[in-house]
C-alpha cells in the first residue's frame, strides 16, 4: 500500500511537470474546443482529462492531454508536436527517454522494459514498447507524420509527432489486442493531418 501511494504521488508530480518541448516551459490550460488531438472515449474514458497547450512561436505548437493516476482505471499522457509553419523541429525519437521524462524519473532503470513493435495507424506507422512500473502494465508509443521538414545542415525532421503512454493497473502487461484498438484510435484534426 505504501509503495502504491509513493507511485501515485510521483506520477502526479511527473504528470504536472513533464511531457513536452522544454521541461521548464509553462503549459497553459486549453479548452476542449481548441484541441487538435482526437481521442475517442473508448480509448481512455472521459473522466478528468486535462488538456494543455504551448504555442512557442508561430512555427511550433505542443498539445498535451493527461489524466490523473487512478488505481482503478487506466491513465495516460499524450503529447502532440506540430510544425505549424513547415519549419523543422528536432524531435527525440527515443521512447524510453520520453517515458523517463514523462514520469520525472532520474533514469530508465526504474522501469521494466518489454517487447517492441510497430502498428499501422491512420497517421502512419507507430512504434511502441511495453514497460511496467511495479505491477502496472504500460505502453509507450510514437508516430511521426506529415512528411519531413528539411533542417538544412542539421538534418531532416518529421513535420509532426504524436507521442504517448498509457498504463492500466488491471494488467501486468498490456495485451496486444488492446494496443491494436487503442493506439490507432488516437488521431488529429484534419488541419493537422494534412
């Protein structure tokens, strides 16, 4: 019980602080009608979803959805990064680093890592990796879409990125059928998908 309380407290702190362009940036609350993410109720339920946005400038926009930790149901975090003016924005492609930062952990050794895979989604291929914290099964995923933007001498970067993780206390390992139903159901508005 103490371990579960510690886990819940650390996740609440991490969910408040992490998950975006610069961990020191300020996320502002976002009304649902401004959302560019499209997430069906069947994916995570509808309770206590918090939505935030950062418009860094006219070239990039970050959107984050997060739910509080609830040991009786699944919880999640999604981060959408949009290159709004076709300007390349470097995006880290390391799922484990995304998980570590999202949870506010010091390093990846806190997590038990599992199988990796790729699944087709309406946005394009999505890479995923199983992980767990204690007895809670989780999956992290990322989808790069919208083509590539040239960064000149600094390389090419995906125009848009959708990253997320979700955990379900019911499972020690998220079933493959759950992944096949959940990840492809997460989309973006038509103006972003172009």
